[in-house]
C-alpha cells in the first residue's frame, strides 16, 4: 500500500517551503505580532498570486480545485514558519462557510474575491459561555419586516477586525434539539450596531476579537443556506478547519523537532554533544514518536474529508485529541532540551510553544475531542 504523497503534492510542498522561508522569516513574524492587522498587503497579495487563498475552492469561483490532502501539505509548511495573518480565518472559516452553506449568488460574490486576495472573511461562532456545541449558540436572530435582527456577543473570533464579511452563527428558534434552531448570516464590515474589539492574547500571531451585535439588521438574502438549517454545514466547516489546524500543528512540531536535534548535535556539555546522552536521545525519540502518530492521524482525517467518508467526523476528533497534546508536549520538550536559551525572547522556540498552546484549545481541546470520539463510537 502506498501511503506517500504524490509528485504534485511534493512539488507543492517544495514550492511552499521555498516561498515561506524567503517571505515569512521569524523577523517578519515578530513584526506582524506587534501590529494589529497581523499581515501586510504585500504578503497577502503574494499568497493570492501563489493560488493559496482559493486552493480548495472550485475553479468556477476562481479557486484551484485541489483536495484537502493538498491543503494539508500547505498547512504543514505554514505551521513550520508560524505564519501569521488571516489565512485560516478567511480561507478555512469564513470562506468555507460560504462555500458549504451559501447560495449560488453568495458564492459568486465572495469566493472569487477571497481567492484573489480582494476580500477577507471570518467566522463568528464561539461565545462567552465557552461551549463548542449547538447549545452554546445564544446570539439571536429574529425576523422583522424582510430583515433579520442579530443581537448578542461572540468571543474569540479570529481576525474579525480586518474581515470584510463575517459569517455569524445565530439562533433563529428555540428547538428541542439545539442543532435544529441554528442559522448562518453574512454581516458586512461597518454594519450599524456591529462593534469589534481586538483582544489581548498570549499568542500574538493569532488575532482574536470580541464581536458585539447590537440589533444589527441584515437583509433576508444575508441568510447563508436554509433558516434553522445552519448547524450541519457549520459542523462540516469546523471539521475541515480542525483537520487543517492539525496539519499546521504537525508542521510546527516538526520544526521544533528539527531545531532540537540540530541543537543537540552542536551543543557540547562535559566534552560531548548533548545528543549523545541517553536522557536527551530518549526525549528526542519520544518527540519523534508523538509527531509521527500525530501526522498519521492527521493524514487519515484529511483523506476522510476528501473522500467524504462516513468516519470523517470521528477521524477529525481523533486527530485533534492527539495532536493537541502532542504539539504542546513536543514544544515543551524542545524548550527543555535547549536549556536556558530556549526560554529567551530572542529564541524562536517560544513562538512555537505559544502557537501550540493557542491551537490546543481552538475548536476544542483534547478532553473535548476525546469525549466526542467516545460519543461517536456510541460509548
């Protein structure tokens, strides 16, 4: 059985690595961390030129028409350099929400603009209650005179402050099953009553926002998909985004392992490279084992997404449950094996550790996904 990537996928990996090593250095990343936008217009335009902003969108909407395994390859390379900016929120959250739930006119209006780098998008899903399930959706949307009025607060919304359009998850009816009363709406930048505040975060490479909706009025055609039918497409978006995040985490973990093994070969203590000591070798071996397991689960989940396999939701949660712990442990071990220098601000390891911690809780931590795995196998 062939578990390797194809020639075109390896070409994509090589091209992505070369581009990102040149354009997304740690100096670039640190500069973006200090800025509220987290990206430059020049860098965003270059991502569009590479065809990455619409990589998995259909060609009819200006996309590349590639699969999710191809995206996994790209996300790994982005994770290797801790790429900042709204790629994730635009392409994999807001954009995918439009692709999954939007009508033909909505897709035609937004997806080509996103793919061309002319528009940014976001997904406003989570709320102050911290829940990831449908019961956590308390923002309301009530129909009034051919419009919908949205009220409530969304929290930890990626890049909402620079988004041209935000896909808002709202409750349109109280139902016996919480999933049956959820709808999706497109809210444009500058809508009256929309207040977006940038939040202070540990991982400054990710820009999180609080989104306040004070009786925001949107037209009826701002509804994405069917009224009260927003949860199934949202679940598909989140599952795909979760797998993409796992791939990004694997890329970051790989870079931490590479930096650590390189350091262990050149750092000398008591007359020998520290990599020759059993304590260091075994710790590095544990890092490798964790990483390879994480990659295997992630690649399987990406394949399941491409094949629309029945086990795709299970595969996504299995991957996130494992990778959440693995990346954090690998990043922590990398700092430990580097010793004092690994704790300094000047060393890049802390960038990866912070990204590992923020990614650990995005879309649910390991505990949440272990519970979800148990439910999906009827335990």
